C-alpha cells in the first residue's frame, strides 16, 4: 500500500499545482490553491515560512525524502517520464547501482548558496526544482493549454455553444521559453535514461534533504537473512541507490518511491523504524559525465546567446527604453525582488492584464527571468492584487486593495515634443481617460486644444497612459520605475476639464 499511497498523493498534488499555473479563467479561485507553491522548500525558505520548513524537515527526519517523492512537482515529472520510458522501451529497462557523486552534489549546493547570499539568485532560480517546473508549465504547457481552449471554442461556437471564449496566445519572452525548453528536454532526457539523476546530482534541495534523510527514523531496510541477492530491487530503484550485492542502501539518495518493496518476492525489504547496523557506502569519485556537463553548460550559457532585439520583435513592439525597470507592486524594491524571486513565473501566469513578463537584463545578470512590468499588452488594473497574493516567496509582498492604491512602483513622464496634440494639432486625451488617479489631466493648450498635464506624486505607475498612447515607436507618455517603491500621495476626485474633440489622434 505504501507505493499506492505515494502515487496517489503525488498525482493529486502534481495535477493541482500544474492546473494552478494553467488556469487562466480562475475555474478554481486563486486563494484556494495558493498553498501549493507555499509548501515548496525554496519558496518557504526565502519567504521565511518557518512552520512549513519545520514540517518539511520533520517529515524528512522521520520518513526520509517524502518531499522529493510526493510534493516536489519536478520530482513527479521525472517519475512520469521514467514510467513512460519503461513502457515504450523495446528491452526491459533496468537500473543499476551507481556511486554517489558527492563532489558534484556539494559543489552545486555551495555555488547555489553563495550566489543566493550574494544576491545572485539566478543560479538558485535555475536549479530550484519548483521554479524550474513552474517555468516549464508557464512557458510551454500553458500556451498549448490555451491553444486547446481556442480549438474547443471554435468547435463549440460552430454549433452555437458559447461555453468557451478565444484567448490570445503569445510568447512572453524568447529567452525564458528557451530556458524552459532546455530544462524540459535535459531533465526529461536524464529521467528517461537514468531515473532520478537530476535529484541526486544537481538539485540543491535534493542534496540538503538527502543529508537529513541519512538520519531518518523510518528507512527501507534489507533483511540479509531473507535476501537471496537476486538484484530485483536494484533494477527497480530509479535513484540507483541500492547495492544488492553488498545489501546496502545509500539513504542520502533514496527518494522513497517504494518500487523496491513490491519488487522483492522474498519480502526481504521493509520500511521500518528499526535501528540496525548499517554499512557505510564508500563513494568513488568519478568524472562528471557528458550529460551533466551538457546540462550545466546549456542551462547557464546557451540561452545567453539570444539577441535581445530579436526577443523584442517576437513579444511585441518595444514601448520605451526605460532607465529603471518597473517591479510588480509589492516588490518593495528591485533588490528585495532579486534576493527573493526564483523566477517560477506563477505571477506572470496569473496576471490578468498581461503586464508582467520575464526580464532579460533589465535587473542585471542576477535578475534574469524575474518579473518586470511592460505595457504593450495592457496596463495594471488599479484594484488587482493577484501577483502579490500568489507569490510563494514573498518576493512580492501581499497587498490589500487600499495599499495597492498608494503603492508607487513607478511615475509618469510626459514628452510634449512628440505628443499628437503638439505635432498634429489635434485633441487626444486618451492618457487622461485611462488614468485612475488623475495623475494625468488635460489642460488648455494652443488654438483651443487641450494637452496632458502630469502630477507624478499621485501616480502609481499602472501604465494605463502608456498603454493607450497612440504615438509610435516611443510613447509620448510613459512610466519610469523606482529602484525602491514609494508611497503615492492620496488623490481626490476633481472635476475634469471639459474638452472638445474634433477627431481622434489615432
């Protein structure tokens, strides 16, 4: 029953967290599933959720790597790939015991920790299993899911049924998509060929929990008096941690899949708390194989070769070359965002206005793929706080609507020289109509025209004015970001200037 329970819990959690990223119409309310990313190890660590961390550590100390087997979505993704590989292979797939590559494991962990402490969280973001899986869903699965929705919309509409509605599908970032595809293929290939290799050689979370699992109370133990050394358990072990000849299990790599338990006909294996004499596995240091070198090289270097202007041409017309990027409301500062965000892209997936996109070099090298605001597709809804509600790391702090109304992520800037009122001698006023705080208003201008007037102190940087401005390639009005977010001054509703519009400026 242990394996059946593990499989059932794993599939349930995996399905829920995957759908949480995919759901773009809130079939399930955000607040009912936002606990799923919060129980992940790295988000809980960065957010300082001590209760979650204590529970995960206690589970590991009591039962071993339960997190890796049933909670981590990347671990379950590898199990699914391994399951398919066994059922499609011409020859029966067998796993063999391999020595732990401890130098590689601890080196990757040390590099990750040093990078995170020094504010260079890109390494942690790339290797954190939850964030890596989140990017795969957000950048690969989600567009496919939306494509399926559009197909259903076409079919149902042709029969006069309007249950589904068409939605736009676009690439947020070519760079983020490239990293996601590489992660999907490389980890998938490693799982197809070798099982849980990523978890036991690269993943920093796996290394930490693997160390703790060596001291767990419940362990899979081999009864040497019953074991006939057939090697069946070793062949079924996708973590390659059972040495059937020596009757030894490397508990630092065991992910508690329980495949070995059901494979043993002699009932020589059991998951018990009995403390018995164990034999230490001597680790033989071997060179890093080409597959792992390919993973490290591709993950860290290959995506950086993409050219930024090609990215801009695919995701939409560039609105303005900002001096300071705009962090999501509630990020506190760019530094706070960079220190806590692991680029899981949950906020990007959930943003209903599509103003969040993965950064390239806006925040610098350490902030690659972290969310930044652009207004080509829309503007930040004045009452929307979804990104702050779903962020599991508290890189974006939770905001109430009242707090959001006074959070200034950026400020408005107006360039009169390229405004259509000045250049074409025609009334427009679109920016003022879209400003929720009246930071942009219309005042009298020449020849009976009106022209925008700005008050940056009450601006919240929502981008409504920038989004609607008809001037191209650069808008006549745009939003500049703050390095540290400020509090906007409260605004009061005032009577708008009555203006005569002969024709639209766009």
